C-alpha cells in the first residue's frame, strides 16, 4: 500500500504497542512510579514488556531510573473518603450541588453513574445521548451559577469502592480498578467536537481538499508540532524521576498549538467528519497528557489517562485511512 502523503500528527508508530500498553501493565508501571521500582518488582514477578512504559524512545533497554522507593506515601495526595451513600462517585455533598439523587447512583436513568457522567462532562440530570454540558457557560441543566470542578477520579474511586489506595490495595485490587476505569471510559475516550468548534466552508473539489490536507500535514505546514507516544513517555519518565516538568510542559504546549491550528483551519464540507474526529483525537491526547502531569495529586486519573492513550491508537489509524480515501478519490499523489 502506498504511503499516505499527508502524514497525520500524533500517529502511534508501528512499535507503539510497547508504549501504549494494556491496563494490567499500566497499573504496575504507575505503581512503580508511586511506590518505587524495587518493592513492586519483588512483590510481583513482572516481565519487561509490562514495564515498557519506562522505555527510552532512543534505546531498546529498560529505564529503571524512576525509583521512588525512598519517598513516603505522604509525598503524594491521598484524599479522605467522603460520605457517598449510593456509591456513584459523587459524595453526598456534591450530589446537593449537582442536584442529583444521593440515594440513586444513576439519577437520569440512562445507564451511566452520576459520578462517571460528571467526570466526563455530561449532565447527570439528562438522559444520553444529548446531555453534554454546555462548555461555554459551564452550567448544568437549569442551574443559575457555574458548577465547581468535579471530584478527582481518585476521590471518586475512594467514594465508590471504599478502598483507600495504598501499596497493598493497589496491587490487590487490580480488577476493581479495571472496572472503575472501564466505567469511567464508558462514554468514550474522545471529547465531543461540534460543528461550531470548527470553520466549515462550502468549497469542494480537489483544490479545496488539497489545501485542507496540506494545512494538516507536517511536511507542508511547519507550524504543526509532531507529538509521539515516545515523547510523552520520555517526558513523563523525566517528570517522575527528577520532578522536572520542562519536557512534559513542552509536549503540552505543542499539543495546545496543534489544537489552535485545527480550530482555525477552513474545512470543506465533505471533510467535516474527518476533521471533527481528528480534532477530537488531538484534544484527547492533550487532555490525557495533562492528566498524567497531575499523577501525584490524582494518580487514578493517570491510570485512566494511560488507558485512554492506548485507546487512541486505532482512532489515529482510522483517521489515516480516511485521509487515504480522500487522496484516492481525487488522485492526490
């Protein structure tokens, strides 16, 4: 198959499965960052593939430098359990603010728990699918004032399960954590992009498509910043090892720059669905990377982010296939 002319940004490489690892591996890797390499390795026989999140993108060796075994648990933020009678992830106090039923984990009866809806930006008072919270006003339903930030995923995990994450609990409750992550991701790993979020034009035909694709091509548009899973992995490893966020901040800044370019590009009508999918994937990559940066304060979010990063791999493949289809349609070489 011929190589796609318009290479997409942030596309996982062929070897990306070694970096965007399965949840089981991700749990152990972030436990490594949390409690230290030696203690986890001694506790559980872990093969090198499950530690591949620590690989350097330049070398095929395991980087065991992020050893946090000397750090006390107090170096990280572990929330206290809050009263959550229906165990939906929202404490009873938050249920009052969001006007949800503290005795019903799914107030609107659409199959998604109130806490999961709030965490993913949906209205727990309106049944899916048209229940996305208005991002511009940051209000929910008929509320008259902006809502506070939702509880962290770590807080929601504690509220739902009654389990306070410790070294032993993290290792002994992998299934429980896996279920929590699956529920949190039930609404999908991609943020919703509306027509109003992009600039749609009525131009059509080969000229319009070439101009559009060239704007989103790294080879053609030097303002785009290529971001790879290897870069995110390396930046996160440095952040955890040395508490140096310089590279992670650069990755985030590059992704924010790419998002701005995506929002400004003129999109021919026939490319709208492709563009919305592409922008959504880049937004997800940005959001997940930001979640990784906050792993000390909300390490369950970091686990969720790692699972979502893995879930983006097939989405970027779909995007590349869509681009190839447009190139084939108009004979673009």
